[in-house]
């Protein structure tokens, strides 16, 4: 009996690819926000946008991987 404890082992190749692309889009968005806020003198800290984005993306990723059947 072979047991694979890697959390991504149960995902198909497409699902792993989709997850990687989704995280790439999230990271690019965070860099754009970090650049745009000071560039356009928006009176908020970039972490106000980036923090919740990363937090909820991480929560959704963990839920998707842990409850995937």
C-alpha cells in the first residue's frame, strides 16, 4: 500500500496548473497594487489591499486542497 502525504497529490495536473496560475495572478496583482498606490498618491497603505487578498487566497487554497475529493 502506497500512501502519499503530499497535499497536492490528490489534485489532477489541470488543477495543479490552475492553482499555480491563480497564485501567479494574485502575486502580480499584489505587485501592481504596491506600485500603484504610492505612484498615484492614494492615501492608504498597500497592505490594506494586499493583506486581505493574500489571507483569503490562502484560506481558499487550504480549503480547496484539504476538502478535495
